[in-house]
C-alpha cells in the first residue's frame, strides 16, 4: 500500500487499509460518513439518555462498492483528493476506465453523492457492465424509520430518534430521500462515456429534504453537481493556505490534518454548529470514538487553528457553547455551585453525558478552556480606534457615553443628518460606540475617535457576556480560602493528566481559572459593566503551585518529580495559556515532564512539547518531538489514531489540531494577546520556507512568508463594511512598518508583533 505521487494534497493507494476504521471520511459539517460504511451521521442528532447519548446511526445509501469485469487484470486505485473533498475508486483495463466518486456536497449541505463514470478506450466497442454492491436497508437501531411515498424517483423514509438526551426532551427528526442503486450499470456499445449520479438527501424536515433532493437533481441536469462542490472547496482553500518547503511526509501530514479539520467546520454562518467531537462527524456511534461527544478538545486543540483562518466558523463553535449554556448552569447547580460548569462530555443540551461520573465531576478545567476560546476570539476580532471627521452639529450628541443601539435613537434629526453624511456606514455596522474620547487621543477641531467593536453582537446580544459572567461565577464559587496559605484553592479535581484524580490545586486547572476571571474582568470593563470585586480578588489570590527551589510548576499539590504523566498538562501553562513565567521556568517544566510522559499517550502531547522547545529556540529538539506524531498517522488516507499503538479514537481531530498548532503557532511563534498578534519564527533545518495565507486579524486577511533570512507580511484583504482596523508591524527593535492592502513589507526575520496602527485613518 503506497501513497503514490509527489502531490501533498492527493492520497492514493492500490489497496484499502485492513482496518475499516482507517478508511477516509467524507463530511461537510452537516453529514458525515466513512467510505464503504453502512451508516452516516447528522450533526446534532443524538439518541440515548445521559451517559448513553451517542450519534444516531442513520442508514447510508452511499455505501456502494463497485466491481468491474475482468477483475484479475484490472488496475485499481483508491484516492482521497483533499482539494475537492472527494474519495475515488478507479478501475482501469485496456478496454475502459470506471470511476466511482463519493463526497458530502460542500455547497448543498444536505446531500451525499455517489457518482459512477464509465469511459471506454478508443478500440473498445462492446457493452461494458460494472457491478454495484449496495446492501442498504432503511433500518436503524436509533431511529423509528417509516417509509413514505417515492418522490421524483427517490425512495423516502422518515422518523425520530428513539430516546431523548434528557427526560421530556426533544427527539430530533430525520427525513431522507435516496436514489435507488441498481445491481449493475452498463455502458452501451454506441456510448463512449456516461455518468450516473446517486443522491442521498438528509434533513430535519420533509420540506428541507425534498428541497435539497430537488436542487441536487437540477444540478445533475445541468452537469454542475460536482462542479459546485469543487468550487466550494476551492473557495475554502483560497482562504486558508499553509505551504512549506520541506519533507514531503511533513507536507502531507500538514495537508491531511488541515483537510479533516476544515471538513468539520460550518461553511456558512446560517448553519448552526453542534460542536466538533474528537473523532469527527463520521464517527461517534454507541461505544465508538467517545460517542460523538464534544470535549475540551474543541476549544483547546481544534479551535485555535480554525480561528486563525475562519473567525466566522470559530464563532459558530462558540455559539454552540452559548446554546448549551442552560445545561452548563444545570451542571453547576447539581454539584452545588453557582454559575455555569460546562460538561466534560457534551452533546445536544450541555448537560453532562459522560458515561463515567468521575470525569464529569472532577475534570472541570473544560469550563476554563471554553472561556479561553472566547477570549482568543475576542482579541482577534475585537476593537480598534477609528478616527472620524464629524461636523460640529453632531459632536454634542457624541460627547455622551453610549453603548450599542441605533444612531437614530439618540441623535435628533439635525444631528443625525450631520453625522450620517460622514459615517453612516459605521452606524449601521455591528460596532460598539463607547463615545467621544477628547484629549486622550490626537485630535483636531471637528474630529473624534470612536471605539469600534467588530463583533459586539456575540457578547452583547448573542449571549456571550452571559456565558462569560456565569463561568466567572462558577470559578469563584468553586474556590475555597486557605487560611494557612492565605490563597484560594480548588480541591478535588482531575487535571488533564487523567492518571491522577481527587487532587488539590492542579496547576493547569487553577491557571485556566485565573485566566478566566482575568478575561471576565477585562471584558466587563470594555463593556462598561461594573467588575465584581470577588472576581478580582479570586484571580489575584488563587494558588498556582510553584516550587521555588526547583523553579518549576508541580502538576498539583503533592506531586513528586518523576511520577508518570499521561499527557501534556503543565507544559500547557506556557502555551496555550501563556501563564507568566521566565524562560528558565519554562525550560524546567519541559525538562521535568518530558521524560515521565507516556510515550504512547494521546497524539497531541508531543506537539505541545515541540511548541515549548521552539519558544526556547531548541529547534532540533522540538522537531524530534514533533516527529513522534507520525506514529499516530495511518496510511494511506492520513487518518490519525489517538494513541500511537493504534488504540483509542480514530480520525482523531484532537491530535491533528495539536499537530497543526505546532506548525501554525510553533514555527511562526504566533501568540494572540489582548493588543497584538505576536510572531517569533523558528523552524528546523529541513524546512526552508513557510507560506501562510489567510490569517485573520482584526478584520484583515494577512499573508506571511517566512525564511530563516527574511520575513514578509502582506495585507491581502481589508474589508470596508464594516471597516477593518488599519494595522502595522512592530519589530522588537522598535521599527514600525505600516501594513497596507496589497503592499508587501519585508525585513530580516525577527520577533515582533502586529497591532492596530497608531496613526489610524481618516
């Protein structure tokens, strides 16, 4: 089984993996399946109560296998094309080529497509028949499916899940239509080539399912079905490109990881996200791949990569947590605490659905992990000062301190008319007006500065602030004051290192709680909301264990150096938490935990050690650790397994996310801070160049080109409605480089940051 060719975006083989779990997955964030599997899954459709909640198995009409005549003399190829999200099976003989394609349509999201094409060679004149094996039955152990009348040549079935997640809760409906698959297809003697399309439409209502099927048929009639799918994928890749000049193995691993993560995101804002589980949408049946539940994996390992390129998709992931906030509030009340405690395992409601009680009760760091994601989103999409020239009649109204609302509600007609002549486009945008800041910024008569929040709605109107506030309340109620140590403790937890439970003062848990409270306080100030004194007191006085003699962070109270650790834990303080520490302490943490961490543990572990060593410019040491990740990548379709011995979840998006962070945040040194996007590149000897296109920051799209000698930055997109913040690059030497759309700036490779331009615009 070989991965042929030099194209890092195409994975091909002459045979399939013996383990069917390692077959390629095709998903579009609404529908997902493994190729040649008899079930598919619909995002957000779960069956089973509480600890038995799992993705509902929907029978898959796309489970079609093709077999051609002259099987013994055929050349056979299986290919996953990541450019178009298409799996292909090709049979080739001297007389014909037969190609089967399977894909989850990326434009028509309710469609799964199987396409068969037969093309004869020039000398062939006889009919050519291929056999199709489609063992489909409209039955499911999770749905009460009933068959309805046929619709435009398609069979129709519908039903609901059998058991709700919570008593009295909804049982989601599933409606599906599918093109019947015959036992054989024949290319007649007079035909040179022919294509057959078999559609499966799945939706939550009969109307949507039939509408999707009808739209699919219309595309078949015009020959545009696959073209629309390919165009949608091409658009996605144009906005997200990571290319490096280096080993082919690394380039393929990078491409495969990015492909599977992109397959999981919501491609357009109108489609709600139901969270991303470690095994993706294709997996998650009862007893499989964590049953399709959503963990900290979404926010800690997957989210940062998505945020860097597609903040609108990242926002959809956050909105999933907002929609399930009621469940998190319930979890906290049930355990006797205030605020919101997000479940260790989440499904449709936000209630705890972990089959084992100890994780839901003790692995509480997930609540802080959720808030770190909100903070990262806020800092990459948030505010900028905007310099406006305003006619004098409008200035008195803007001297008031204002938050949100329509301009017409607080300006009289004359003032509104005067203001609208210069900045009506701003007043219609989703911005936060914090008023007229006179004297604190450069100004001239008839001018003013406004503070624009590019995504106010998530926090002000869509429930983001309520969630942030509830998490802060939870952490405060979870802490207890230690008279002996004169600080706050969090007791009886399980840290990310799941080999230990019932521990006090997990360094990671306490650090993420502290960061949660700090962000909540900062956000309150930005939104002009009074900050509860308790938040400040708890953030300032929480204990984060530190051994002053050895200058390292013990994993928890009572941790003994040398004690085995399951996975990355304390090393996460440096990244992604960016907990304040000296380079010496950062090094000591890495040195302390690297030799005692399980060699065959979860796939994301070594990526985080690699990021740490890259910070310290120990580049080759970092690469040695990153190379351990290849033990978790299976051939030929680059499916990750959770553990390097092959056990655990498959299509392990968590491991892929950690690996991508080692590239996107390790090699580049990207760090998201309150006021900037920092960079500090470092990569190993066998990598000569790194190009990253589509990085999103404060509304702009950026391209980075990095070599050891030179670094280039270009703003490739600078939207005007609403206006993106003008940016500048600042080097540690103090040099400032304005970043203007379409104008590349370059400088000798060095550390620095990107921030809002200090000169603004007018």
